[in-house]
């Protein structure tokens, strides 16, 4: 039984949800998102709530029930408040800057790395070392943040690299020197 799928999604006053066959459109103050859901579940809008029900009781339908509910809830939150991921650059000389919708990273390579923001994504840089990726689509925000982190992931010896804000990087001990070796 999907406990997540059984919880109805409450629609805020500034958000509208429209269901058209297997497609759902969520509009809000920040924009609109559309999703196509699979036929194993049904989505209905009834008195300021979105209710998701499954048609059968097999394993696939149960997993799609909870997944569809989570995706729709993320869409409602996204068009109302938006999503954001914060990253930090750790390292001497590491810095970031934005120019329009392009992020330029100087992270120890011989050349600066440029990342173009996909439509619906916005980059903000504070103090040249703190990057904020924001947008209305939670999956896209997470994917772009992961691709920025992938440019220079944190290494375990000195901790240099790009990491999520609050991420703990497990440090390793360096090479031990032998005492009295000749």
C-alpha cells in the first residue's frame, strides 16, 4: 500500500491544476509545468485538492501511485515557491561568476569552464564562491547542480572542489612518513 500516494495534495490559492486525459498542467505565479502520467493511476481535482488513485493493486501500480503523487507535489511547490540548490567552491583561487545566463568557473584547470543555463534555470553567485541554482522544476535544478559539482568534485585529501552547501566530505589521512628511514 502506498502511503505517500494516499495523501491528497492541497492546492494553494495562487496555483491552478488542470487535468486533460493523461496530462496535467500546473500553473502558478512563477510559471507553469506540464507532466504526462501513466495509465496505471488516475488524477482528479476535487475541492482544492489533487487526489491520485491507482487502478490495480499490482506492484508497478503501487510504485507509480507514490511516484506520481510526489512529482505532482513537487510541481505545485515549484510553481508557487520555486526550488534551489546551493553549492560552495572550496580551494585557493577557485571562483565563479555569472554573465547573463552563463556560469563561468575557475576551479584549477588551465581554462575557465562555462556552463549554459537551460531554460527555466537561474544562477546566482555570492562572494565568488557560493553558487545558487534556482528554478521551478525540482528535477532540472538538481540535475544542473549535479553537473556543476561534476566539474570538480571534492577530493578527500585536502577537501578542494565544488560541494553542496552543508555536504560533509570524508577526509583521508595523507601519506605517512617513516621515522628513521635512510
